C-alpha cells in the first residue's frame, strides 16, 4: 500500500505540519550528499556532465569559482534551513549514516573554521561570499548549533566570520553579506571594524530609490534581489541587532511596508511569482523576507499575519506540485523541474538551496496569529497597479494570474546570455513563462528595430525616461536617428503596445510574441489573418494583432532545448512564438499592436477590447474599459 502524501492538494490546506514536512524533505534531499565522516558536501556524480557545473567552474567565464567554493556555499545555505527546522520543530533530524544531522553540520563548521585543518573553508574568491549565512543559523538555533562548541571552537568560528567584513565586494547588495556576522560578533563580544560596518550599512541605505525598492548598486536594476537580497538581510539584521534597530528600525519599517504592499501583489492565485530577472532557480527563495517582516511584529508586514501565511503556503505548494525535486529527492537548478538552461554562470547546481532560507516563520509559536487566524482572500483581481519604485506596471487579471510590464529596464552589468530573456521582455506572466536558450538570443517576448537604410536588426538602448499612469506606461528610447516612444496599456485581457518615433528615416519592427511552452511530440497550429496570427501549442495559445500599421512577414519560430539544458521553456519542454515584421513606420506615425497569451490551447480570442478614436495631429486617442487614453506622438 502506497503511503499517503503529507502534502494536501490545495494550498489553503497547508498548515504548520506541511511547512515543516516540506523543509524536512528539502534537508533530507541535500543530506544524502554529505560525507558521513566529515560533514562535507560531496557533489553527486551527475554533476560531472552538468552544463551548470561545467560553466560555474570554468575559469574563462566571468564571475565563476572553483568547485570548493560552490560546495561550501551550498552547505552554508542549507545550514540556515536546518536551523529553522531544529528551532521550529524541537526535533533531531537524522542523517542516514551519521545519525544526528545537527552534529554533522557542527563538525563541518568546526573543521571549516579551524586554521590549518585539511577541511578548512579556505580563502573566499574576490567578489564572492561565504560566511553570510552561518551567523544567521547560529543566531537562530544557538542551542543546537553553537553552544555545544568549545570556547576555542567558538573563537575560531567568530574569527573566521569577522574576516569577511573587509573582503572585496561588488558594489551592490553584496555589502549586506559582509554585515550578517555583526549581530553574532556583538553578542559574544568579538572585536571588529565598527566604522567599516557602519559605512557598509550607510552605502546599502544609499541604494534606496523610493516606493519601498532598492536599486541593486552599480547595475541600477530592479528584480527579486530586492526581496532575497535587501529586504531579507535588512530585516534579519535589525531583528538580531538592537543597535541597528534603534538607529534604522523606523526607516526600514517604512521602506518594508511600502515594499510589501507591492510585493504581495506579485504572486498569482496559485502561488506563482512573476518569473522576472536573475536567479529564478532560487524558486521559493522569493519568500525569504516575508517571515522576517512578521517576526518583527511591529508593522513591518502591512497586512494581517495570516495573509503572509497565505502567500507562503501558496508558493510552497506551487513549487512542490510542479516538481522542484529530481528523481533522487535533490533540488537542482530550475524553476519547475531541473532546468540547467535557467542558470547564470555564478550559480552551481546546488545554488537553488538558497530557497531553504525561506522558513523563518517556523520560529513563530504555534499559537501565533500567523498560524491560527483564517487566511484572508487573495487580493482583488482585474486591477492594474503602477509600482512607483521600479517604474513598472503590475496587472492582476480576472483569471488570477499576474503580469509584469517592466517598462524601466536598466541594463544589468552582468554579461550573461540570459539578460535579454530575463529583463527585456515586454510582459512577464505567471501563467506563460518564456523561452530560454544559452546558445542564441530568441526574439520571443521582445522586439528589435531597423531603420530603412540599415540591414541588421538591433536592440533598443536603455530607455531615457519613463512615466506611469493608472493603466499605461511610457518609455522613451534615445537612438542616433531620434527618439523611439513605446506606450504599454495593460488590459484585463491582454495588452496593447503603441510605438512611434521622431526620426526622419522610416522605421521597421521585428516583434516577437510570448514564448509558449511546446511539449515534446505535440503539434503546433497557427491561423494567419490580414491583421495578425494566432498560435496554439498543446498547452498555451497566443494572438498578435496589428490594429494600426503595415504588417510585413509573419513567421512561427521554434526553439528546441540543447541536450545538456533539458528544456527551452521556463516551465519545461520546448518553445514556440510568433514573429511579426511591421513597417515602414513614418515619423510620428503610430503602430498599435494587440497581444494576448493564455495557458489554454483552445483559447478564444475575440477582437481586441480597445477602440481607436479619430486621430488628431501629433496625438492618438484610445478608449478601453470605459477609460479614454490620450497619447502624444
């Protein structure tokens, strides 16, 4: 008889036992690769042929490191999850050969911090960090992980952690990695460079740009590093460190409340987070800061605590039900299942264990309102929310999915192939995902331009200015031939794009529709009409409809996964999309394009729900859902 699963089929039924069971499953999956004698993490044999592992350890790739760094990084990220489990459950977790898993982690910690020991953690490469998560684990569960150490062993740990304060760093959220040891060093009276620590903290706060959001340092980008970087670290720092809470607590409270008002809306009814930006293989790492906002219990979370439980439960359920473990119970790089195509060069196959830091809510007592109060309903749908911090539009259609229109997309300073797919798309949808290819630059979900006297398509530069309204956003892109203006209008069913330019030369567009999932051995169907095309796969469908402008060639583009990347679509399988050429577009002549994608192969696409009113010189007026929108060209 097959034992019943401890995980219910509905996210709303996930309670404290399910959260503990999920974390336990994650820890046991990782523990099978710990050496039972030393506690060191030993990469499984499957990594030898893994593209992710080969790139991560390639010295010719920017930002990569050697194998010893990644094995230490993986172990250290997991110790935080172990601390949450030990403290939250009050139980001992067992290793299949070594017995007490906590004892095995303590042994590795002792050896890693003992000078001259063969298993010493070793020097940290410039710009990389270890030592950021160990102090958090020791502060969370000191009785299980730190108090059993001898005074000399504790001294070695504190000394090794203190060294991290002055290591070279990237000019971004990495400064917070250096600061994580400060509460532990202070608690045990270990000396450190206090002036330098204060300087790093001041630099972090200087990255704040308003609306609850931080620019990620020199890249000026916005993504989930606001959550699993800035908010996560700042909240746990002031939770454990009273001097910094006295100094910055009120300011961070105000920032966090603004951030979470936006952030809580970025999760769909089924728990999915908008798949935008780097490091998505952290999966439910997107939950990282939410428990700390509740733990602080001083209005850092802007809603009832049970609302935080609703989001956490739904996101955990989403990833668990979509196969976040491989056949052996390990979590490896991917968004649903294992998918090496998703990763960046600085990630190893075990970097996804950053997700295990998302369980700090297990520190809340069983009678806390977080656990006992009924969860409130999901936030309203059929609304559009302008996010003033990053200058994005966020839409919550009636279907319960979430769409992000990242009209402000600064160019991240990371040179990875994944930057265009993960940052420069026109719309990111929790139901649709996108195409991924380390070997090429698919046009899905993006557009390129070509002036009439040029042969090659090119990317638009970073936008020069942005503006937000109730339902639409505008970006102005500077080019040598004159500015190109893009307006995005979020509808309850799809979106409308209006593009114009002020150049003296005619402009052409190559516009790619959403990258749809194309499962193996399934057919594509397409229907072309005078104004566009509908594409259908076995799981999704998409329409591109040119409402105003001159339609050129329309193609169906497909993308198959390379053998060593497994998938070409974020959600699994291969990918397909519509590619439409448009033009010529004359000076101050607008093209109007309607786009809509749905996770249904047989979706019905009626005419675009927008009316084009009589144009006036230099202006176009549209009417949708009872709202009149005037756009200057």
